[in-house]
């Protein structure tokens, strides 16, 4: 028998709890594969904040630190400064990074802290009931805006990657998606590039991954 695919040792044996159609699991796998390929698995510390993202500690086969909501960049700053030779990253959702933790991520980038942020953007608060997030699109229906987001009431969606790309301390910022096999391959290349820059001590890096939340969006996984 020929083995054509093996599960990366960067993931634990835990069965996923995520909703059908959620792409957190795919992103976990990409991060895990990159850490293995760069031989970083035993020297990496992850910092996850409150939200669906916090449960990444169940699946990534590395040391993880749970952070208060939005505070993962502050925690990662402390971890990296104490352990400068370790590879450090935050794993955050958009309700966490783009709302509660906006100050933390902006100033971490401004200081060019030498860690990587994996930013999962599904345009909604997924864990707590599908409320509107700063990244929710105009017209998108959510539990706190059943008629759809309106500019007059809530303003335009916050474009985190564009904002952080203007911060002088940012070394590498890229937005990718994981909606097709081709896009997934591109996302993996971006994640590897971000971690490589960190290894080279080049400063703050972030990859924004456009993700899905069928449950929060009120859609089937196929839709």
C-alpha cells in the first residue's frame, strides 16, 4: 500500500469540535505543517485569545498560552522578550483582534515586535452568537444587525491589513483566503514567509486569512 498523505505531527490526535464548514481546522493544519517544515515545532510558543481561536491549544502540538480577550499581542510581546530565540505567534479572530485587541495589535506592529500573528477573519463574532464585528461587511446580516450592517449606523468595515501595512514597524502583512485548493496553497506560502521573516529577526509579521462561519452566517457549508 502506498501512503499518499499523512497527518502532520504538528497536530494533536484530538478530534475537531468545529462546526461543519468552519475553516479553523484548515488553518491549524497550515500552521502546523509550516512549523514542521521549518523545524520549529519544538521551539514554538503560541498565544491564543478568547473566541473560537482559543481552542487551538487542543489541536496544535506545541506549547500554548491562553490570553485574555484581545491581549494575545501583549502576551506574545512578553513571551518573545523573555525567550527571544523561540518562535512566537498569536492566533486570533477578528472580533478579538479587530475590536477588543485593536490597541494591542497596532502597538505591537508599531514597535515591530518580532512575532507573527495568524489573523482569522470570518467577519463575525462566531463563538458568542454571531454578533457584528468591526470587519462585518456592509449589508451582511448578523444577530445584532438583522437588517444588515449600515454605514450610517456602524461605519465601514475596518480593514486591518491595510491599516497595519501603513505602520512603519510592520515587516510583512498579507491577506489570503482558503476557499479553494489553490488559495490554500497560497495561504501556506504566506504563513511560511511570515515565520521565516521572524526567524530572520525582521520584526512584526501578520497573515490575515479570510475564513468562513456558516453557523454565524446562517448558511449551509456549501452555500
